């Protein structure tokens, strides 16, 4: 095995080379990639031309896959969602978010493949929630450790986006199937034991133990804190790049600076466990 890693930011992120993800992974390759993910939190694989089935098979080596309730999918591969943004389908992920925290067992990770890119722009940024937590004062960490927060499907997928579209009935069913859930504000990584913030602008609506004004103020502070440049890495996509990130300890932001050009990405999402 010739897996090689090149770190690209002190907080998180590494480029991985020496592996062909279109071929079945050996046990040693799978374990080495998992170890790299735990260390670097987001991994980038360049020039990986995968079919949707191959992308699904790679992601499935790390856990069961999630079926998204509203995003469109590849017809023959429902585990692969299609993020196709253009002037008639404006982006909804151009904010800091951790994927699918509106379910009781949020994803372990996600695998994102670049299928069609604008001439320039369309980068994605990731932030390390563990680095952000570590940088807080001890007093604030102590406060946060005892708090819980609500995460809402409709906060990131509002009815107004779907009301007059063919997807409205599907949205209605999804909103019924996904009432708000509660997660700890700080979660412990189930493998590394490292603590990290677990609130995000996309889905977190309130901290339950605080009054509304206190909750709003504290969430605003945490959202801004997690986005500080020293906790982040920015990836400039090339066609057939693939990113694999640990969704338990990161959040990300898809920069929507390329319209009216089009950007198409394929994502497989790996289910995780209940945060604690």
C-alpha cells in the first residue's frame, strides 16, 4: 500500500494520494483512510473518476448510507444525492452547516464528488469544531458542556422554498417525518474522545436551557467563532476531485460565487450514531 498524506492546514485537511477509489478497497486501505480521517477531519482525493455506484461502494465501506428526504438523487443510485445549483435552482448550502443534524443519529461523514464546475469559484470551506472548542475559554467550555440544542429540518429547508414546486408533497412528508431533535451543544467524538462544538447555522435553532435572548446571543457567538479562519481549510475544486469529511467534528460552507454558471456535485452520506 502506498497511501500518502499531505496536510494543508494546521486545524484540518489533508490531500491523499496513492489510492484508486474506483477499485474496491483492501482492508488495509480502508483502515488507513479511516485513520487519516480521524487525524485530519477532511480528506481530499484528486483525479478520482468514479461512477455513482463506485462512489456509493466507497462510502459504504465506512457505514450504512443515508437516503435524503428532499434532495434529488441519481436515478439508478438513490444513495447518491445530486447538488445541482444554477439560476433556476439557487444554492441552499451557502452557510456554515453540519449535514443532516436534523435526525437523531446524524451522519458519521460524507463523500462529495465534483461532477461539473464553474470556470472559477464554487470553493468549499470546512471548519474544525474541535479546534474551535479548544480555543474557547475554560469558563465558556464549562458552561457549554451542560447545554443541549434543538436542530430543525425546516430551518434549513423552509416551506417557502418548496411551496409552489413539484417537490412540495415530498417536502410535506419530510417535514412530518422529521420533527425537531435535540443534541448536546458539545459532543464527544466516539472514536477519538475529543470534544467539539455541535451547533451549526444551518439546522440549530435554540439552546433549550437558556432564555430566547440568551440562546440567540450565545449561538451567534458560537457560529461566528467556528468560522474563524484559523479553524478552517478552503478547497478549490477540480473536476473529479473527491472530499471525504468527518461530519461529527466539522462543518462546511459551499461558496455560491459562480452564478449564473452551474455547479453539480454528487454526495454520499454515511450514517452515524447518537451524539453524546
